[in-house]
C-alpha cells in the first residue's frame, strides 16, 4: 500500500510541471519551501521575456534607421543635383522608397531682372550665369517674350525701337513699362512704344526774324503807301536813309520781314564720360611725369608771338552770312554820313559846326572797324567781336540822324526864305 501510494506522486508532479506556474502552485500547495522556489522560477522567466522583447525592438529600430539613410542613393543624388526638388520626410520605421517630388511652383526663387517681379526656376530663363561674385540673373518668360516681340518690330520700325531703347535706359522706366504692357503684341505694343518715346522726346521750335531793306525815293514811297498815310509818316520819320550820289536825292529804306522757323528734337538723356585713370607703373619703376620738362635751350614764347602764330578762326556759313549783313549795314551808314557831310558843305553856316565835326570824328573812328570786318568777310576767317560792329553801327546811326534833322531843317528854311 505504501509503495502504491508513493508511485503516483511523481507522475502527478511531472504532469503539473508541463502546465506552468499553475501546476507548480497546485503541486506545492501547502509546502512553504516549494512556494518560494516556484515564485523565483516565475520571476526569472518574466525577466527573460522582457529582455528578449527590448532587444528585438532596438534591433528593428536600428535596422530601419540604417535602411532609411541608404535605401535609395539615386534619389539622394537627384535631390542634391536639382535645387528645385525637395525630399519629403517620412515617419520613423517606414521604408523611404522613391519619395522625391518637385518643389511647389508658387514658391519664389529669385526676381526678374526686367520687371523685378518674383519668379520661380520653372517659369524663368537664365540671362547671365553666376560668375565669381556676380549673382545669376533670370528673366521671366513674359518679359522675355515681350522683348522678343519688340525685337521683331525692327524690320518695320527700326528708329522706334532704337528710341525706345534710349527711353528705357532708366531701370524704373523699364520696370514700369514691362510691368504694364507685358501682355501687348502687334499694333498695340507698337502704340505703347510710341507713347513711351513721345514722352521721352522734347520738341522745341525756334523762330528767327530777318529783314531785307529796299530803298525808294520819296515820290515812289509816297505812291506805294498812298492809302496808308500813317505808315508813310512813320517810315519817313524812323527809317534809314541813303544819299544817292547818282540821283542826287535821298533814298528811304522800306524793310520787308521774313521769319525762319527751326524745329529741334531733344532727348532727355544724360551721357556721362568716364574719367581716365592713369596706369600704374610696374613695381620698381617710378611713375613718369605726364608732361616732359622743357629743354634748357628752349624759351617760352611771348604773348604777342603766340597770337601771331595762332591760325585765324574759319567762319562757318551761318556766321559768315550774319557777319556780312552787319558789315553791309555798317558800310551803308558810313557812306550815308559821308553824304551828309558833303551835303552840309553846300548849306555852309546853316548847319552847326559842332554837329559836322562830331559826325566827321565818328566816321574816322569807324573807318578802321569797317575795313577790318570787310577783310574778315572777304577771307572768310578771322577773330572778331560782335560788340565792336554793333557799337560802331549805333554811333553812325546817331550822328546820321542828327545830320539828317539839321539838313532837313536848313533846306526847309531855305525854301521858305
């Protein structure tokens, strides 16, 4: 009996061990030493399971990170080669794959070098590549197409395109034009160019008056202005007179005026010339003086000698024509005064002597000036001053008018007597 009862106990214990901790608890129930052994074994198994799970998670995480970094090297190369593309960040632990996408088209990259509007890499063209410190210049496709359309207008409106290029040298004007007229083409674009050029140009008109005098005797002049007595009276009082030695009578000048208009087109541009920078001498050599020193044997020429060797100034066609008119007027006044002096000799004491002497003095002083200007007009070259001939003509006019008044009064008095 005792042997039969001892035999099933190990079989029951062996069966209970296969069921884990529950079997151990049932087997060791009521045994304190067995309870402690079972608790220690259960804690050891739980610790092993926790360690295995932590190691597996760490290994998986490390493997995922390494695979994410080296999953697709071709995509990383494409990303670094093209700045317009960006790589999307994916959650940790997921495969990267081919996740390279193009950047947003609305994201501004640079500004257009023509209209200064923000542009992207996709909707712009490279005008000048980056070299050294100079940045890259880009132009938007809209401005590029407008510039191409303007260039095509050269075939039919070359001058208009050239004037437009001058008108838009200022960056602000160029930016304003392309910002406002970027969508125009054909005739509308040409009208916009003409409007810009017309604002850029400035037209001025110069008027010049010239008078041509014709001399008549008193009878012919009276007949010409018989219906205008007031005009005739003003002409006889204020016009220039000339004593004709052939006719032996006084001739009166009748002036006919002509106006000459000149239109001039000015451009509102300013051209600045760069200042010349002297070149530096190589190292070890002294800079040479800009002007060499005069030799010891040379002597400085005197002022009079320099004036003699200085070539005479050649007159232009317009200057010569203007000077010739003034010389003819001076010559006419000169001979008019001579005629008055000769005529005063016939009237003898009826003309005050001081008037005749003053007239003779002015005539003598003017003779040299008249000869000088006649020589300049004949040769077409020489230095002169307009004030000299104007002053001489004014003096002759004054004394001639005075002599004319005295002679007319003397003649009228002689007729009445």
